[in-house]
C-alpha cells in the first residue's frame, strides 16, 4: 500500500511506515495515492464478516503482510458481532457498539493494536491520542498491558460523559490519562505539537491512535461491507448510509469502501452544531468556528483531521459531490429525533439520532437507508434517560468501570506542561 502525505507529497510511505509514524510532516495525514477496485464484490458479500474483512484488508494493505497473518489479526480484533436492525420500513440501524467498550472505535483500536504488535518488534512505543469520547476507551482497552507500549490519553475535562470517561481513566498500569482544561480541538492541537517535537518523538517512540492513523481507518471500512451484506439483496444497490461525524474518520472509511466497490449509492456525513463541513459543502469556504459543547460530545470537533482525506476523494472524483451530503442537527432537533425514534420502540443516544435525522433529510423515496449507532445508549445514560423518560439497564462493562476510581490527572491547556510530564514519566 503506497501512501503519501497530503500536506507534503514528497513524503511517501508504505502501510507499515504509515502505521508506525502516525502523522506525517507538517502535520499531514497519510492517504493512498490510488485505490484499486475489489474483484467480485458479490462473492465477498456472501462471506462471513471475519473472512470478508480479511480479504478486504489484504486488498488494501497489499503484499506488505501475508494473507494468513492479516486473517489472524482480523480474527483477534473482530471477535464481536455487527448487527443491522430494521427500525422502520427500509430504514436500518447499523449497531457498532457490541465490542468491549461499547463503541464503534473498538474495531479500529483493536486492529491497530494487532498492527503495532506485528510491526514494533519489541521497540518502545508510546501511543498519544486525544479523545472526544469513545476513542479513549477503545484505545486503552486495545493496548492495556501490551508489553513495551504506553498509552497517553488527553480528553477535555468535564466535556465527555462519566461512563465514557470511566471506561479508560480507571485502568492504570500502562494507560496514562490527562483531563485537559479545554476543548477536544485543544487536546488534538497538543497531540499535533508533540508530533512536531523531535525530542519527544524519538525518546518516547511516539505514535497516535486517533483516526489519523491509517490502520484504524482501513479497519472501519469492513463493517460497511457487513452492513450491505446483511441487507436483502434487492435493496443493496440503492443504499444510502448516514454517519454521525466529528473527526470524519468514519465517513472517510465509508467513502474508501465505496471507491473500492461497496455498493452504496449515497453517503451523508451528519454533524451537530459544530458544522464546519456542512458550511464548506455549501460555499467551499473552510471557516472553523469555536467548538460548541453538545449532547453528542464525541462529535464536538470544529477542525476534523480526516476531512483532507475525504476532500481528496471528492476532488479527485473518486466519489461524487452529488452523492455526498453533509447537514447539521442542533440540540433541540437532536432531542426531538431521539423521542421520534423511541416511538418506533428503538432507543437511540444523541449521536445515533443525529445520523438518523441526516438520513431522513436526504433519503430518496426509492432508497434503503442505513444510519449508524456508534455507541451504546447507556454510555449517555443521564441524557438518554432524561430526554426519553426511561430507565436504562447498565451493561456490565460500564457498571464495573463506574464503580472504580478515576486515575486521570488534571492539566492546563499548555503543551509545555504536557511535554515536561511525558519526558519525566515516559522518556
């Protein structure tokens, strides 16, 4: 897999190098120079999830890893189900929260852990990542107690749900967590500054597990094929998928799938009030505003790192702007849509409700709609119970985590402070 840095085309790397490097020069993300179509997609859709995913990932990665190695990595990483649930006639919810941390990021986090276990060869590695909610837990659990790997997680203090926070701040050992007095974008800026710091990079063996990392991105391609595979065959060609979008890694993965042969007709990237991309689609002016806190906190991102990858595919006409929609949903509509979905008998947390609303806003009458449930409703227990006037049963992983003390340290939004801590503790 040949990739290049979208901010410095002279930097070209293999898949292995991209995974180990994380972020390129000038804070550029790596992306394939081309994406070859899959052969015989119909046959792939008849396979089971793990077998099909192994073939898709081998196709994307190329000959850098033997097919049997990729198959074992996928079997280790994807050891939980993906469920497609019909909510209304011709409208389905893709449930991606059946993994160990009850969020879609288990797929990417666990596959990245498999990759680094293959590639690091015992070298010291420090995973530095920012989280707006679910990345932290997925990465922490994927790398927990892995030899020669430390994980540093930054999150905006008081701006993610308690359940999300406890899933990663209670582990300890090789998992180091810091509550930053700022927004997710501030946390992400600190991560980027660390990657520009040669001393920190070299002494810590720095890597990132955000969706910046290509290994997480390619892993997410796989569940879109599973979604289409679970549809009745007569509905596949007209599928429209709506994705709750914050850092835009998830919609990027869907678009990669479409480029290589996923039979999806249209894609919606639906945001909350942090609407940088919806406004850009309208006027082609990139103008991020200050980040706004919302019920859908995992999407509280004004400067999405993965947008350059999506825009590359759109500008190169690998996927048509005509088939790509991006709209925003405000807080009042989010709550109203949660109540509307609940009338069907289905419980949706805020991110899922936003995806549903984005789908309904743009779904053609003769199309099949799929909206993503990226997290279990219980991860947003307080808001879901209050808005829907119900009592949620707490899944065991969440109940166990909530009973443990938080081990995170508070720090200011100051890279120099973070730098000093990292070098003293891990350097």
